[in-house]
């Protein structure tokens, strides 16, 4: 036998099939780069953006409704033009994408935690617990996700006063989108758990005497995470879209902290008066972000499923 | 002229870690009416040869050199359409798993008649006649009626007969059979082999049979080719290869085959495939960590005794308890295992032997009956913490080394888990010392601790499993088919290891196997199970020399006769 070589996680990753599949897939590479640019530029928006669109001191009403810089009346300071209040569109997109991505990531994490936990319990316990959780999932699946999110938002508006609701609206949104997405995780994890729990390594742990809760998190969880990561990537795109849809409908984040969806809605009103750039650029940003994340998710699904290769 | 001639065949599998030479220049011939066996262990390239001949090499595999001739006609350079006409028509195929070789959505009639009509162009009526005739030849009773049935309505053995009929239906000149009986029970294996041999003779068909099983080789072949890592190391008549092999690999392979007729002290010369790390043999059990389990109560007589064990599985679920239907997997089984002995349980698949083991170690809760360990009825204990005391004393080694280890954990953590859980060591450092010591003890070497299970071969993984089982310092070890997924030389190493450990540590063992020769090598007493019932319990030698139950006699008569095998270099126990 060879000498003891302890491989680090990074070395193992660089030698893995996933990494090789990634390196040989140009679509995946481009998607990852695009996603990273979008995520980083929005995360560091305060540093990178040409203007802080929410600081009234920076905004000059005289700059309002300027077209993109390459057009005849454009101003070189505003690459994608300005809106009706003189805010730089590029900057609002960067700040808006920040809200969109925060809501997207947070709701995915929330869905994952709820879905994985319920899926593990359902799959491992079986019997009545399983039947109950899965029937709840079935019932929820018979409603469109957006309807559930709308319902939760409506209830939250009823419970909280208007100014309080404005403050917590982002959390309500995360909860609403998150809760409407757990079913997929639960079903997938339950399915994998049913397979894993009958494998001999789980039985070996039971013979040792390890308690179910430890078996679930130490043995089963790491072995069911593969498909979960695939769903999570694709779900991120869906969550961003759902947030945009809700904001477009006016029930998402308040207009004072606009997300991409809010920007599209605001711009929509000016579409017919000729100021197309106010809505088209946020729309394009949303499209590119979602497309890149989706392509990444598709690649991950193919790379992790040897049957599709 | 030879029927099938393979000349200097080379097959490569390019991968991103470099090209693997799966077959390195192999030359074989098959004559009409002759059965040629290709034997070797996993990775020897034997199946690859079969697949290459019929043009079914899995990508990215490719033929890198050499020719294949069928009746003097070169067939390895044909295009897809041409080889497809030969496949099935002139070369019949029998694969390992009869379940996946047949289309579950079509009746046997549809599959057979379609194939016959396609190849022989007889017309529907004649084809059906021929199909029924074929089923009759392969020994399916009442063929005219059975032909209307779907594959799932046949048992495994019957299904394999249908597959043979399917392979024969176009009157092929050559049949390639890849592990044709591996998925079948011994009782059926013997019948199928007999059938294949007879048909081969009668129809003057040449057969290439690919197998890892010396029993199959001894039963059916005229000549044998021995493969080792892509090379043909030795070829000759079956009698010569089995009785007087020349090549050291063949010698080692044959010495590793468990004998049904004699009991060996140990298997000799089994280090050819995979070297065992040096085991620390000269240690004093009274001072060693493994001998320090002092808190167990002393036991007189039998350590484990099960009484009237019954296990039922729900076969049809219903909301109300009274409407449920049950299948009785274990029916009123009772036996004792004495302190320090190896007790064997043998039976065919589905006989309930694994279920008994799982009830003893608490994975299944018996429907009724009791499991007594050192006089305590374990089925009555409700508290988990109280059960831990007994769990520590009994551990289990599982059948499948590829699923019995959690692939996300390092070997160190896998083996350390029981020690940490039962708090058998006071510090983390002590745990690590114990694990390294255990790994050395099972012949793996300390370096293994830092690696992940997927970096090891099946045999090495089984050693990790054994180390994990030993980590609670058990006095009772359940081995559930511990070697049935392993190659024969690796099996011999693992059996040697288990024997050594049993002697060194004074373990009591329950050893479960479907393989009678293995049972003979390992066990002091044996229980024979059939359809959930224990039909006989005797001393091993009595069982093999003078069985009392008719079922035992039947099982023994179906064991492959390996009396042709060379006895050189064996230490036979008397």
C-alpha cells in the first residue's frame, strides 16, 4: 500500500469528476462567471455603483429620464440612462439585484432546512408520520406556489400595522417564498432516505447503537445532499423570479428599497411614453441572472447523474 | 477449421487517468460441441472479451488490436448492422441476470416468436411451434401454456431457462454465456449447467462460458482459459488446469477455492492478487486493548440462544390490522450458540437466515419468541441505554462491502465511531491509537486511517468492516455472508482473517452463508434453514458426512463436485 497521504478537501475536489465535468463544459463555465459577476457586483454595490440611488443628495431631478449613454440625448455619466427621478438605472439594478438575491438565497436556505428536515424524518420514521407529512406536501402542491406566497403576504398585512409591515416585509417575503418551496426538497430527500436507510452502513450504525437523530445527521444527511444541491440551484432561480413577480404585483418589498421586480414594475408605467430603458434593463438583468443560474443547475444535475451522461 | 477463433485480442479503455489495458493480447479457440471456460477474478477482463466478440463493448472501450473469426470469417471489423445480424442469429448470448435479460412487458411468446421469425423467417405459425418446442427442450413443463405468460410469472431458474431458449432460438453456432448461473441458487445452478452442456453436445454448438466460479468450471467445461489482469496466464483441458496447474496464479486461485470435501486449517498461497499488510501476530491478548473488556458477566454454556423466533413481514398493507396479510419469513426457530464456537446457518436465498441474524442483533423486532444473550432476554429490554451494554458485546459484519461503509467518512472516523459512542476510550488520542492498532490487526496497515472507503478494494473494505465490528470489543460476532461479494482469493484471505481473530480473541460467531464449502471451512456446528424453518442442527462433520434431514442431503448433492481440484500445498485438518 502507498504511503499515507492525507489529501485535503481542495485536492480531492480538484481530482473529482465534478470538477473535470465543469472544466470541459463551456456553458457551465460561462454561467458560473456570469452568476459570480452578478452576485459580486450587487454584493459590493455600495463600492462599485456609480451613484447611490437612494441618497437624495446624489440625485438631481434635472437628470431625470435620460436615455442610455450611447443614444443622442444620453449622458456619459449614466450608462443605462436614468429614471423619472434622475436615478442612474445601472446603480438601481445593482442595488435592486442585491435585494433580489438576498431574498432568493434566504428563501432557498429556509426551504432547504424545512424540506430536508421533514424529508429525513418522513423517510426514516415511515408509517403515520411519513403519511402525514407527505399528504401535507400533496395538499400544498395542489396550490400554485405564487398563490401561497400571496396568501402569506396578505395575512401578514392583516396582522401587522402598515409601517411595521414595511420594516419586516423582506422577512415576510423570505418566509412566504421559502414555505412555498419546501415540498420539492422533502420529497427528494425522503426518496433518497428510503434508499439509504436500508443500506448496510446505516444498519451497522444501528447495531452499534447509534441513536436515530445521529444516524440521520451523520450518516444519511451527507449521502442525500447531492440531489438537494441540484434542486437548490434551480430553486434559486425560481425564488428570484417569484420575488420579482410578487414585487411586480406590488406585494413584495416596499418601493423605498426596490428589488429588480419593483424596478420592472416602476419602469413598466413609462414603457408607453417612450422611456423603455427604465424597465428593459432591470428586466434583462433578471433574465440573465436567472438564465445563468438555471444553466448552472442543469449542468450540475447532469454531472451528478451518471445515467444522463 | 475452428468455430470461433480469437487472435491476439487487445482491448483498451481510455480514461482521463490514462489508458487501461483490459485485455492484453488473448488468443482463444472454440470448437463445435466444445465448452470453453474463461475464468478469472474481477478486473481480469474476461467479460470484456465476451462483449468484444459480439460487438457490445461499452464505450469508451475499443478493440486496439487482434482479430475475431467466426467459421473463418472475420467479424471484428464489421459495421454495426452486419454485427447485429450475427448477434443473436449466429452467436447466442446468455447474461448473468435473467430478470433484466427479458422484457417484462412482453409475454415469452412475443419475445421468442419475434426473435425466431426475425432470424429464421419461418412465419408466425412455424415460429410458434418452434418456440414451444424450444421451451420443451430447455425443460419448461407445459410449454404450450407457459409461453403465454410474462417473465415475472416465472421463477429465477425458469427465467434463465427461457433466456437459454431465447439464445438458442436462431440455431446459433456459438453461445457466449457470461456468468449464467451467478444469480441463481445452487439447486438451480446444477440443473441449468447440465441443460447447457447437453444442448451444446446435441446441437454441436460451441460455448464460451465466462465465470469466476470454479464449481461451474469443474461441472461443465472441456477446456479452461485462466485470465489474470488482462493476460491469459494458462490454458488447457479442465482436468489439467484443475488437477495440475502450472502457473503460480492458477495454483493460488485453486488453492483458495473452499473445498466441500475436506476441512482446511487455513487457505495457503492467497496473496497473489492483493498483498495483506503484515499482521501483528505476536501480542498478548491479556494486556492488549482488545482483551480488556472486563465488565461483561461471565457466561456458562451457551452464550446466545434463540427460542421459537417468529418473524412476519407485511405482504399486503391495509389500514385495519386484521385486514393485513403477512408473510412468515422465520417460523419458530430455536438454537443455541455455545461460548467460543462458530455456529453456521446455511440455506438458499429467502430461507430466512439473514432475518434471524437481524433479529438477534436487534435490527428487526421478532413477532414472537425470545433472543437470550448470556441468559438475558433482549426482546424484553425497552431502555436504549440498557441495550447498549448488550450491543457492545455483539457486532455484525455485513455482506456488501460497498454499501456497509459510509462513503463520506474517513476510515478513522468509521472505525472510531463505536469506540466514541460507547465511550471505550478516555481521550481522543487514545481513540486514534486504538483505531490504528485495529487497522493493523485486520491486515490493512495504519496508513488506511486517513483515507476514504472508495479508495479501497472490496476485500480491503471488508477488513475495515471487521475492524469496526471489533472496535466495541465484542464477544459475539455475526457474519452475514461476509465473503459472498468477494473474489475467491480475497474470500480466502478474509476467511483466514476471521479464523485467526476468532482463535486469538476467543470470539463466539454466528456465520451465515449460502455456500456449503465455506460453511465447512468455518463452522463448528451448522443449522440448515429452509423456507423460514430450521430443518437440522448438527456438528459440521456430521452434517457433511452423515446428514439426517432430506433437505440437507439434497443441498449436499447439489454442491459442485470439486474433487478434481489439486490438493497440493493444502493443510488438511482431520
